[in-house]
């Protein structure tokens, strides 16, 4: 699956996107990313799966695109 990072999260991860396999849901994804990038633990962000914001653990497939986005405001 493709993982996209935006804003300050790109600075933490060091790249704008990653390709990962073998991750079954968004909770496992967050656990994996926080283990690899400890600074992510203190960051606030939203998660979208296939361009839909989620608020609970969501199953993932290898064809999914997951985006991690810092809080944003509009005007």
C-alpha cells in the first residue's frame, strides 16, 4: 500500500511517501510508523484511507492509499 505524508509529517518521516506491505489495519500502521519514527508519537495528525477521513481502526488492503495529514484550518 502507498502511505502519503503531508506538511510537518514529511519532515519527521523524511520522505513524502512510502510503500509498505503486510500491514492489516490502521492501528497496526500507526504502531509500525511510531516504532520506526519515534517523533511521530508526539505529532498530531488525521488519517485518510482512499481519500476518506477515518476516525476508528480501519482494515487495509495492499491496493489502498493512506494519507497522514497534520491538522489544518481553512478560510
